[in-house]
């Protein structure tokens, strides 16, 4: 499968009149901390789009979870949300992420896929006025307001952040 690019995402943004901007920092952004430094923003403003699969018998359904980049996703909260056992939720490996979204892991945007994905956005994302997510490759970031992110994805606001006890 041919992967999409930041140019593909830019076209999607333009075609759908999305209030978002692709940013290409002059420094590498392989981690949340380095991305925040390169973008001159707080680490909580960096968000990640994580692909999971929910197994139900022989069927497997993809779901996209968007959360602050430094927050761990609580698999038990996901399981409760989908009313399945914890073992029925699997993190998608990189090759499956590419096949399902068209974008490489590390650059997955929150939207712009050939087939829309059921999307769940952690409520903490909305604590920021502006967030930065994957921009289609490992060197490009997407700048967007959380309310616009919610509008475009048609996502559901949830609480999936792992709390430290």
C-alpha cells in the first residue's frame, strides 16, 4: 500500500475547509518533549492519535483514540467504554496502522483517512486552546483547536487517561 503524505493531508484540509495548519518545525519532533521544544509550546499541547482494535469473537474493529502525548491510555477504561474485556483491546502494530490509516506510525493525523474511523478524544485535550498532532509524516505537525478537532472527527469526548496512584 502506498502511504499518504503531509501533502495528502493538506489537500484533505483544503477540500473539507478545516481550520487547521500544517507546521514543519526546523527541528526534529520524534518525541513529545522534542516536538514541544520545536513548536515552542507545552507538552500537553502535543496530542497523539493511537489506533486500537477491539476484538469481538472473530471480528475486529478499529478505533482511534486521541490523547495528550504525555498521557498513558488506560486499557481498562477503554474496555469499560466499549463494554468488553481488557484482553479484547489491542494496540495496532505499525504495519497495521499504515494499512488502516494510510499514514506511518509517528505521523498519523487525527483525520484524513480513506475510511473515517470511530474516534474518541480524551477530555484533557480540551484543556488546551491549541493542540498539535501528527501531520502526515514524522517531520510535520498539525495545528488545530480542540473544538475543530471534535467537529471534524465527529469524535466522542471520553476519559481514557491512565491515572497514577
